[in-house]
C-alpha cells in the first residue's frame, strides 16, 4: 500500500517517511503516514474500508454501504486528518519549528468509490501520492541540515517511546482532578449519556455508538495499569455493571482474573494495528 509506494519511489529532496507514528501534543494522536522535508510536512490518513463510501460533514462521519445493503458508520477521515494536522502543527510549534503542514486522505483500494462533501482536502489513490508530494515547492527550505536531522531523530524517538507512562504520574496530577465522562466527537462536550446502546450528547444532539472507545483509551493513557469494571463505570458515568462489562468485552483488551476480580489492560501497539 502506501509504504510500498514510498519504498519504490525515489524523491530527489531531503525527506523522512514515518508510518504508524504516535505522538503526544495536547493529546495523543496517531498519524498513518508522515512525509516530512525541510520545507513542509504532509500527513496521510489511509482508509482501507471496502464498499461504497460517503463522507458527511455534520456530524463528521464516514458511512459505508456494502453490496449486501449493510450500512455502518466510521470516523470521518477528513475530520481525523484536519485534527491531526492541527495537532502536528502544535507538536512542531512546541519545538520552535514552523513548517507548513498539508494533508491528504488515501484510499487503499483502487476500486473504492467515495462521495465527499465540498472540501479542499485531497482524496488520492496510492499511485497519485508521489506526484501530489512533488507539487509542493522545495526552493526555500525552512530548516537547515542540522535542524532537519534533529527533527527526524525526535520523530523516531517519539515513535519508539509510544507506550507511554501514565500522564497523571508523569505530570503529578491527582486522580480527582481529572474530569471524567465520554467526550462528544461532534462538539467536544464531556459527559455523553448512554441509552439504547448508544452515546447521546446533551449539548449538540450527536449520537455515537463508539464514543466510549476514546474514553477508555484516554483512561489507560491517563492512569495506566489495570482497569476494573468499577473504574470503567466511574470514568464513563455508567450505572450498570452489565453495561460496563459489555463495553469492555467489545474492546479487545487483555483480561486477567474472573468475574468480580476481572481487570483489563490495553496494549497500545497491537491495538493500533487494528485501525481502519
Ligand atoms: Zn456534542
């Protein structure tokens, strides 16, 4: 796929390519592929979802219809990419680096059909990626050789160090100071309410069946270690043990113990591979 394209294509400018990059800025974020030069950076969000795809803007969502007629919703690749570009820009700023950051969505299957609202984010097939990259001007590099080499080494270090030490521990934040609740992917409101197996936002009306996934991931990033059913209920604001059980079971976490003593751990690296 995209890694093959970068392996087989020789770019004339100085550059670095990173796949499955995990970085921390104001929050943790993951970049499918980063192409970086001393003049600019390009983030690629890769989608390998089969079927007929439609990206809608409000709420930001990717809707997939299979030939069988089955309809499912996914995170919007455009919203994901825009957010990643901003977070990466912040990541650079915090290192006193100012580079233009561009982005594109890449469709892994050449036969994918996709319909998109009016957006200036390009949607490409892998074979179009090299010529897309070559269009950006490289005449006036913003980083000298040493600064660029430093940046590449920082990126590869961040990459390797992904399995993070818990944020609360690293920054000595007391647990009670952490705001709990499921974040609305539509408007950012904290404290979505669960009913009928879905999460509902009381602020914007958005409904999302999978909003708890980010909350559970955040819990592991914040506190680390093992999550109990009780921890899950407290963090997600769920009353019933059964509900928390069902949610945790649906997240391919590593489990230990049985019944009341069961705990869950998240393995970030293996979990990352399952992304769509
Ligand atoms: Zn909302």
